[in-house]
C-alpha cells in the first residue's frame, strides 16, 4: 500500500498524504535520481530538497509514487544557497565526519524557524508530499551549545508544526531516545542504523500507533533484517546514499 491521507486540522476538505507501514521506501541523496532509478521497485522516494528539480518530483508522481523532501534543520551547510541567512553566532561546532556542516543553536527559534519555513515552502513549490528534517537530535551531540532535551523537543515540535502547516507529512529522523515523546507530533520515522546501535525497540511507539518506520542500515548484507522488530521496514544502503539499495523482504 502506497500510503494514506490524514485530515488537516482547520481545513475541512484538505488532506495530507502519509506513508503506511507497508510503503516501500528508497532514499537517493547523492544526486537527483535518473529516470531509470525512478522506476525502481519502491513507491516512496526521498530526495534532496535543494538539488532535486520540480520536474523530477513530477516524474515521481507520474509513476504513481510519492516524494519526500530532505532538508537539514539542525546543522548549517556551507554550500546551501541560503547559508548566509544564518548568523555566525548561531553556528556551533562542526558536525564530525561531515565537512562544511556545523551544529545550530536550536534555542534561537526566532532566527531559525523562518529559515526552515522558507525551506519547507521550497519543498511545497516543487511538489513534494512529505519532508524529512535531518539532525533533530543536536542535544545528543557536542554542538558547542548548552542544549537541553526540553530545548530539543520544543524545536522538533515546532519543525513538525511548520511542516504540517504546509500540508506536508513529516518524518522523525534518527532520534529514537525521544520517539515516545515526539510520536504524537510526527507522521513516520526515517531512522539510521537502529539495528547496529540496538535502538529499534525505542521506535515502538510509532509501530504501536501504526505509523511507518523505515530503518536504513549502511551495509551490503541483509543479515540485519532478522533483527528488525515487526513493523519496521529495513533497507541496506551505501553511506553515499546513491541509487544502490537492498530491501528486507
């Protein structure tokens, strides 16, 4: 099943699409997917919100599939066209292993949320159906800021509200420690390496709520599939997140 539709509060006839636990998920971020890659055996595709043209999103829809917009909300990326909108005082330590990225001071919602609102508007303008806001777990990392879990939860909920206000479904990205607290605000999960880090059980609030949970493991083997709890859809990917993929089942 491709997905379902939810009523949007405040709009009697308005709905937003959300994936279901049986949706077949793929993610390609290394470059906009080619026409042949779009025809892969999946029905939900995540792509970069800045680099993917509207024509590619339209091509996804023409194939009867749905498109998820990747947007970073927790770190600054030096190469993005809106990079100069971020005050230098709000840029923290580098995000280890990711050149050109620095953690953001998420307490500065008055500065950050308007930027993220504009980013989500870009997703809407291109025709995306959902958004995957990345790096929503800064509090678990050495950001250079004295963040608290309360700060993080407040920011993440505000991000989800922005997405919903635009009619977009929104994913919780790789923050299993607070999955229970954030489940009411998010429509599905895109997690990385829950098997490797033994965190899959923490995502059970989404499974119980019958929301889709997609787990990405960076491996060429499908041995991890047997360790996935019921209700979690697994896929093997390269760290580059190119077109290569293997699915569990």
